[in-house]
C-alpha cells in the first residue's frame, strides 16, 4: 500500500485548500445571515471562480469534464472540500447531485442525458433523490409503498416521500416507486425521473431539523406524489432495476460521505486547537494547558488520523479490487468515521463554551446537521450487524453452521 501523494496531487490540494479558505469560508457567514436563496448570487459567483480555475466537478467522469481521479485521490480532494459545509457545493460535486450524475451517466438514455445530465453537471440545475417514506422503515428500503402505474405512454405516481434532500428548488427528482408488485423483494421497484414542475409533484414542507427548516440545497423535503404523470421514457434503466441502481448509487456515496467527514473533523479540530491555545483562563494560562482539554486534543488527533487511514485504505482497496472487495471496509468506516466526527465536533463545541452553541462559528452547523451521518446511507446498527455477520461466518463450525444465513 502506497499513500504517497504525487506532485500533481500536492499542487492540486494546495490550490483547493487555498480556494476553500479564501473563497468558500467567507460564504459561511453570508449564508447563515441571508439563507441559501438570499446568498445564491454570491454562491454562483464563487462557483464561477472554481470553474475559471479549472477545478469544477472534480469527481465527475472524465468524459463529462471531470478529473478522472482515483478513489484515493478523490478521498484527499473530498477531505479538503469537506472543511466547509459549502465546499462540495461550490466545487460542483455535492450530494445528492453527484450520485444522480453517476446513475444518469451509466443508465440514462441519450435524451435523458441531454435534458437532465448535461445541465446538472454544468451546475445549471439541481436534483434530488426520493426514496425514503415516512410510513416505512428506510433501513429496509424494499418496504416501499409509492407506486408508479402505467397508463398509456405514462407512469402515474402516487406516494409520500420524506427526507428528499435538496428538493427545494431542484429541477427534477429521481423517484423510487413500485412498478412490479410481483417482482420480488428486489425486483419490484423502478427509478423514474420526475421534473419538479410536473403537476402532482407537491413539496409539502422543508422538514425542520433541530430548529432549522433550511431552504434550497440545504433542506430535506417531504413530498407528496399525487397522480403525478410522467412519460415512460423518463424511466431510468430497466423496469424493476430500482434497487440494483440504488445499491450502485449508495456504495460510492458511503465512502464519499466518510471522506467529507474527515474534512469536517479537521476543521473542528483546527477550531478547537485555536480556541484552546488562545482562551486565557486566568494568569495567562490558556485553556489548552488544562489536562482534560489537552487529552481531548491528543485523543481527537489520534482518532482523526486512524479514521483517515481507514478511509484511504478502503479507497485504495476500491482502486485495486473494486467496490465488492471493499464492502466490509466501507461498512466499518461508515459507522466508525461518523462516530469520530460526532465526538470531535462535540469536543470542539465544548472547548468553545457558550460560543460553541451559537451560530458565530461553523461548529453548531456541523453539530446539528451532521448528526444524520449516523442514520443515512444505512444506520450504524445496520452496518455493524452486516460486518459482524460476515466476520462470524468465517468462524462457522466444522458442521458448516453459520452465524446467520
Ligand atoms: C440528513 C439526512 C438526509 C437524507 N437524505 C435522503 C435523501 O436524499 N433521499 C432519501 O430517499 N432518503 C434520505 N434520507 C433518509 C435515510 O435514508 C433514512 O433515514 C435511513 O435509511 C433510515 O431510515 P429511517 O429513518 O426510516 O429509520 P428506520 O429504518 O425506522 O430505523 C430507525 C432506527 O432503527 C435502528 N435500526 C434499523 N435497522 C436496524 C437493524 N437491522 N438492527 C438494529 N437496529 C436497526 C437504527 O438505529 C435506526 O436509526 C436522509 C436521512 C437523513 C438523516
């Protein structure tokens, strides 16, 4: 395993880090004050600077103008961008669009690519992914109730979704709906593209998250699909392939989140150390001179480093052997890195005292909005159960008994 960073990557990372600090960090205060839509002009101006620097959509496939990064390189770039809640957005590689770009690139028809993929990659429009339903356990997404029934050349979609991230202001949604009720657990659903201006696409509300409903890209919507009619040509992939495509989307999505979370850890750690070094606790002694705070700093450093190496190793395994070979590692990092991030952010908040829970630093944003990390893309418990089952099955006894089938 070789994690040395090529000269090209070192230059690229230095350039990205500088842009994050000079172009993206100043936007944080602005968006906190004016909201996403209120600050959209400034956000777009920042995106133009990134495009002019030739760094737009670094993760996109090369034939779409991306950089053709390896997974390890992607991890390093994503960490740099993750230092700000706006990094990925300003560089044009934010969730959920990045995942939708991947599946449209792979499964979209020429017409779908022209109409939806190209403007999405260019940052001219946004999109969302609508799978989870309030009435069903999202941890078992095969329990879908939303249906898409054929009628002439169309599908008519009925159902209720929630946590459709970034639906507010999106141009289209990719919806998971049951098209083949008899298709078996994994063959009954299909992904369908629904332009959000279609009659029957009803954005009910942006769901308040810990006191903030948010707006635009920073929101999670509840959506009612009511007799929502779209042409069958909007189907993504084959009928009944919805879960297979969702798995393809979620696999990379999980490691991408972990890479971003390392960036959040680094930002929180940086703020914690700055505060610990400069907050005078009396007699000229800084907060960091207290042993307990010093221990937080040392322990956080160790855990972030461990988390980073785990993520890079998973990325390296993917580069060498593909996603399937890395599936256990990806499950491990999905819950481990989320946990490290929550702990580091919590300690950074604590180090700041009352300031830590205000909106005067970015920490409270991370604290409130990243708690979901332990829930989305498979809650911690699901990943732990999956990993433990695989491990225990290696200890099957001589009779072939398995821990689980
Ligand atoms: C910030 C955020 C953004 C999201 N964005 C999107 C999006 O863009 N599109 C979309 O479709 N969905 C999105 N989701 C929804 C997300 O995919 C679901 O929340 C997730 O799949 C869990 O489903 P659930 O909330 O229904 O929890 P449930 O399935 O009801 O599970 C509740 C809890 O039960 C426990 N649990 C579950 N399974 C097991 C098990 N096997 N063993 C032990 N314990 C278990 C876990 O602790 C879990 O948190 C988002 C969620 C969040 C928090």
